[in-house]
C-alpha cells in the first residue's frame, strides 16, 4: 500500500509527452486474462496487504454465469446480474433462472467489450426503471452507451438509449462502464480512454478518459463544470482517467470513490471531485507494457494525486463502501475486486476517511473478482470473472 495526499487545484496542463510515450502493446491490457506478466516499475516497492481468512465464510448463490460483470438487488431480494456476453440474468428465490431477461439492447462483444453495469433507479420501487451500460457499435466504430428501461419482472420494456460516448473508437478495450447515482438524482458514468487513445484523456472535446455526469434521462445538468465553455463537452465532470471500473457514492461521507486500472503498476483509488484532472497520462505511477515510461512524471501542479496507488497492479474492478450491520469491524471500509491478484481487497479507513491498512480476502480461491456490492441485507456479494462465473455471499463465520 502506498498512500498520497492530493495536490491543490492548478491550471489545466496540456499534454506534451507524446514523444516520450512508447508504442502500446495492443494485445495486452489490464483487464484480459491474456495480458503480459505484470511487474513493478523501479522503487518504491509497496508493502503487501495482510491476508485474512478468519471471521467470514462464503456461500455460492449462483454458478454457471458467463463472465458476470455487475449485480443489482431488487426490493424482493432477487438479484439482477449482467453477463459480459450480453445477457441479463435473474437470481430469484435463491436460484439462477435458466432463461435470460428479454429486451436487452444489442451489445458489441469481443475482448473487453460487452454488457457492463446494471443499476436501479433511486425510486425503482415505484417506477421499476433500470439502467444498463454496455459497448455498442462495431469493431471499427464502438463506444460506451447507457440505456434505460422498465423491468416488468421478466423483460425490459420501453428501452431507450439515453447516452452515447463520443467519439467512437476502433478498439475493444478500456470502456469504463461503471455508473453511480448521486444524491441530487443525477448519475456519474465512467468512460475509459480506449487504450490506444490515451492522449484523449486530456482532451475536453472527447468523452474518452472521462467521468461524465448526467440527469436521469441522459440530459446534461446545467451546473456541470464545463457547461457553456467553448471547446469542452458539457457532460464532462472530471478528466485524466485511464480505465475506471469501480465507482460508488458513500452517502455518509458524501464522497464519490473511484478505482481505475493503471498499465504495469499505478492502479488508483481516487476521490472524485467536479472539474478535477486526475492526470493520465501526464502523470502515472505505472510503466507501459513494453517496460518503457508512459511519462517521467508522478506529480505535476494542478493534477490530482490518488488516495492509494497499487504497484504491482491488482487490476481493480468493482468497488463498494460497507455500511451494513453483519460485519461491524468492516463498517466504513471500502472493498475492491482484484482481477490480476484474484482476491477481494478491504481498504480499512478511519473515521476521517484516511487509509489505515489493507487486507486480502478470498485470495485462496484463485478466482478473478469482477464486482463487489454491499447489499441491503447487510452482506457483501461478489461475482467472479470466469466462463463459469459465480455469485458469492460473504457472511460472518459462525453467523
């Protein structure tokens, strides 16, 4: 674990480092099983997280899911689960129903492309509205999209595409695709930089490498930071991101937490604040897959420092704040799915939100952890990123 404090707000730093950026290895990304072996850049070396095996157990809720990506918990205790291949499934009465839910939009698949997040409208109990994020288009022209529909218990009805990230790209990598509602009824959406278009993360005319903020119908809130600014897309909330696959809003602390993949090293946990620039690729604690420097800088004025960076990469995906009652010792802590290191990571925070230490859970299962959710029943749920993927429920040992 390596912790850093944030730099102050500075002026926007234009990107001047293209000549120092090595060629990207197009077949290797932090989110695929076929990526090259990860290794740390030069010092400092991180300290490993403690391995915790006592105090909890897990129950398999469902098996046989094809790369499950996200979960949403319905008022009746049922669970919606996305499969990256483009299916939406329902776990009801403790069993995975055999037939997928109908009405899912057409999804572009391949490499990291597919169906991503499923999120309930804040008033789902009254309106039955759900949101899906996914890759759409073709291999030559695709991007992250958001659709909104009404779930009638077996099918999605009245589906509308409410947002399309632009410009389209010709890579099947780095979509982002996590979504979280904020207290004012707007939602934040992560959009990756497309892997081969890292410089676009610093380009305010592009959605790539950004977190955007939208109204529930996909329109742009008028208090977004770049509304009315020439040369900037009005939906942009923050910029300078790589591939953000963890996003959660904690009501108690009023913080929007995000995790994103670095290249070889430099995965990040960030606190997201409007109009901030999070630095990629101008600053990074990671190296390119070739072993070359992405940038000579780890800090620059006006660019935000992560709360934590992980080197070597754990490949973070899925992020949850635990505020339940089943694990009192975990209350107020963040949980991060780790794809590369194949564990669930607890980030222990003090009452002020400072990082105290980190722990590894489920590390002996050898499964890539794609998503983690703190459910209304007080338990933690995770899904594993496998062709025979599982949904697991963490419970107190002996409870």
